[in-house]
């Protein structure tokens, strides 16, 4: 694909759908740099997306995510599926530079034409992903990759953006990171659809498994589902005790085996990614989760709420960019100065800006196609 | 349009360590570039495949073992086969100066030997990008 001049969007889409690696790669680059020239192609591409199942792999730094992804890809290839990989590593907050090292562990797949691996830097995003992740997933989806595995940056406790993008979230833990209070904190530990304790050949793996199971069981008794199911507006698991009897975890379950709910909890599996041990059951668990999402209609509801989140974020970014490029931009800087010197307070400044917005009609009126990057300077 | 420079730092051949490549990766990172690092023992085929998927502006190869006259030109050949003409290819490591001209004739734009200040490499990349 030629780089010079504006690419013809239909041609780009046709090449992407035909699996042309250079066109796919260049489209991702253009999406990443918010190149206005790629927008027309992304628009056309959209209707060809939604077929791939998106698997997010997240967990702390050094927990073996890259190695596990490599083995997942291998297992999926053995099942005859084409796999895209989006591997995210952090950008320096000071220079913007990044070292993207996830490919090191994925070299076994390097020459397989059924695998496309792309490394992305976070470029300022703080939720464990990069802003261009969603577009990258759609491009790979349209290119015919049937499973797209996203590896997040090494996460701490609150980088949970992956739930807004992945259909199935794999949460990777390892022995030796902390005591069982870690498992009951809010945040990352709530988002798994499948839990993995990697490096399970090390001491303490069984204890981590027990702690995660205990955490999941407690969540079930308290809420009737995982927190994610509540957030996405549907019962994650079809029949939960709390759904049938308000506030009582046991009342609804009187007739049945009180332990039956255990089977409905997200699975907790042990793996040794280095040797591949436990990877086949993990792929089975991901595929079972996918089947459950499809069957229950939850895939659709998850994707709807994810689309809403993406749309809101994109709208906010666009409104802000255009606002800054217009007359209110100068006012914003002036107000910021007055905030800093304590001449005004935050709420006062916000009211002033809101007045400007409502008096000038739409904040989008009169501005032409300023990208956030251009407008931000 | 501001586009971040992306560089593939690659180690072709059978070198036993990659200290130098990591120093370069870090220097390019500190210069604001995104560095895709793929680790030791890469074949030219793997390097080119990674360069295409990662859509890098630059392939920077380091080699210590003496196989540069075979492996570096193989990378530029494969790029040409795939009609990739907008990637800058540079090399470094332990390479006798007598081989520089040959490598340049094979499309390796520059060779940076031991002791080259990293700033020289950064500046060369910035001023020789092909796209």
C-alpha cells in the first residue's frame, strides 16, 4: 500500500479484508496517530467487524502474560483459528518513548501467516490499554482474525479498561505477591471471567487458588454475581441466589444443593506458561465462556455497554478538542490561570465555560476537523 | 501530523548476549521513539515479518558474531521482495570497517561501531527517515 497521499478508502478496506499485512499494519499506525486520512476507511470497515472473539489477558508485571499469550496463540492455531495479538506496553510519561518487549516471548509464532502480532505503546492512557486499541482490534477483526488476544500493560490494582474492550477477561495471578487481603480489594480482581494462577509450579500456588475461589464465592453470596455482571447490566450467571431472594444468599437456594452455585463461578485454573501446562484447559474455559455469552445474550449486552463507553469517551475527546481550538480555548487558559491564583474557583470557571458553550450553540459548530493532537498544542 | 518514530531493534544470528542492543533500545526510547525489541537469535525472515506487522520506520540490527555480511543483506533482500521500500535499515555491533562499503551497497544505510555515542544514532535516524 502506498503511503504517500491520501489512500483510497475502498482499496484499503479491500486489502485489509484480504489480509494484506502491510495495509493492516499501516492502517493501525494511522489510527494510532489519529491520522484524519484513515477515518474514511475505518468507517467502511466497521460493518465488517464484530465477528472475532476478543480475549483480554491482564495481570501484574512479570506474571507471565506474554508467555501465556504465546501459548494461547499456539493452542488456538492448533484448533485451526487465526489469531491477532495486540500487546500493550507503557510509554514514558517524560519522553513519550517506549520499549515494547512483548514480542520477545512470542517469537515461536513469528512466521505463521495465521498470526498477526502488533505492539502498542500506551501513549498517555492510564487504564492499561492504548487509545488505539479498539480500532486495532476492529482492523484485525475485519482482516479475518477469529480470536484477538489483547495483552494489557502489567497492571496494579485499578487498570480495568480491558473490560470495556474484551469479551472474555483472563486475570493472571502468580504466587508470592501478597496476602489474601489483596483478593478482596476492589478493582482488578473483580474483572476476571477466567482466573489463572500462572507459575503454578512455584510454592504457594494452591493457596492463591484458594484465596481467589474464596473471593469469588463471597462475591457471589454478597451480590449474586460478579461485580462485572452488575456493571454491565445483566446477570452474569443465569440463576443466582440473590436474584431470587432479595438480600438473602441462602433463601432462594433452599430447594437445591447449597453448593450448586460453585459450578457457576468463574473458573480458577493453574498454568505453567513456560511449559504450556494447563493451557489447553484454559482455552477450553475461554471457549466455554464465549459459548455462555452467546447463549445467554450477554455478549450483545456487554458489547452494547462497551460501545456506549467508547462513544462517550470519543465524544468527550472530540468536544474538548474542538472547544480548545475555538474561542473558548483561550478563555479556558485564562480561567485556568485564575484558578491557579485563587481568583476563581473550579465551579465558577466551569459555569463560565458552560455559558460560552450554550451561547455559541453547538460546541462543534464552526470548527473543521481538528484532531485532538493538533488542537492540543 | 505528529507521528511517533517506531524502531525495530533486532538481533539476527546466534549472538550470546544483547547488552548493546538493550543500550540502543533504551537510548532510542529516551529520545522519544517507540522501540519494538524482539530478543536474541532472530532469523532475517522473523525480523522482516515483525517489521511489517509493527509498521516500523527503522530496522536497527546488532550483530557480534561475524555473520553480518550474510544476515544484513538477507534482511534488505526480503524487504525488497515484499516491496517494502520505506524502512530505514541500519546496523551496529562488532563489524570490521572494511565491510562497511559492502553493507552500504546492500542497502544498510549506516553502521555504528562500538563506542558510537548513542546521540549519533538518534540523530542519524531522525534525519534519514524514509517516510
